[in-house]
C-alpha cells in the first residue's frame, strides 16, 4: 500500500503579527552581519575579508593576463570588463 504525504504549510509571521515580550512588532530579518563594512569581499573557505580595490586589481590583472597569453581575445575581454563595471555600478545604486 502506498501512502501519500501532504505538506503542511504554516503561515510565516509578519512584522505585524510577531511581537516581542512587550507585544511591539519586532524586526524579523535583522542584518546577518552587523559589523560588515561595505566595499569588502569575503573569501569563502577561509572567511577572510579582502578590500574591494584588491579584488578589482586582481580581476583586471587576470583579465589582462588571459589576453596576453591568448586565452581570450581582447574584444571579448573588453566586453567582460565593461559588464563587470556596469554590474558593480548598478549594485551600488
């Protein structure tokens, strides 16, 4: 005999329905890293913070290196670099 299990859904609390000890609404999504500084990246395995200028310099250096070694053509590297500049600009706005 095969039984079918159904998923039970529960309604997530909202800021209006969730109350703290005093009954006042609480923030349900606090900042995960309150000490985070903008302009820094975190290396995933070692959790070290790297400043944005270092990451940018490394990216540009590797992009120029791939062009110099012939792995990527210059126009394609230019498009990739332009795409990164546009994406970072949009993220900051």
